[in-house]
C-alpha cells in the first residue's frame, strides 16, 4: 500500500495529560470527562477529538461524492456525537457514533443516498466498520 500522508501524535499522561504533534503545531491538554470521574473542566478528551476528526473526514468524503456526482449543493454540515457505551462482550467500554448530516440545497431522499455513499467511502468509516455502531441521520 502506498502511503499518501501520515500524521503522528504523542500522548503523555493518558486522559489526564496532553497530546501533541512532534513539531508542536498541535498541542492540547486532555482531561477525563466529569461523567467518567474527572473534574469539571473545559479541557478536551479523546471522544471530542474523535468526533472532531470523524465529522471532518466524513464531510470531506461527502463533498467529494457530491462533486463527483455533479450534484449542486449550497453547504454540507456533519455533526458527530461520540458516546462511550457499555460493551456487553467484556463489560468494558466501547464507542458508538451518531452522524447528523445536512446537505443544504438537496432534497432529503437524495441527501440520504449521498450520505450513505459517503459512509462507504470515508476513510474513518472504513476504519471502524464492523467495530463501531454508527447511525447516520440526515437532517
């Protein structure tokens, strides 16, 4: 497989530490969410970071699909909600995702079609397929 791009991030301190890139262009403190036993904070956490990256990647795939299909649209918006849920297999935790997709200027039935195609093509969707429950809701 030919590598087209690679990103590297480093974490120290797990959920009570920080995550940064080797060149320090990305550098964030991270914290345990209050719901998981952390303190009240405005610091980010892995679930927020995953939601940010998945919504961005999915929206990119959606726009590529729309452009390749020559569909005229005004704007696309993807909201990713990432949840930690109980894993019935081992009683631990796993993630679940809900993607809310909006394609302004495209009727809902057509938007559903292109959201589903984007889900088949998005690199993040491919990476988690079969491992993470993903619900797509076109709004």
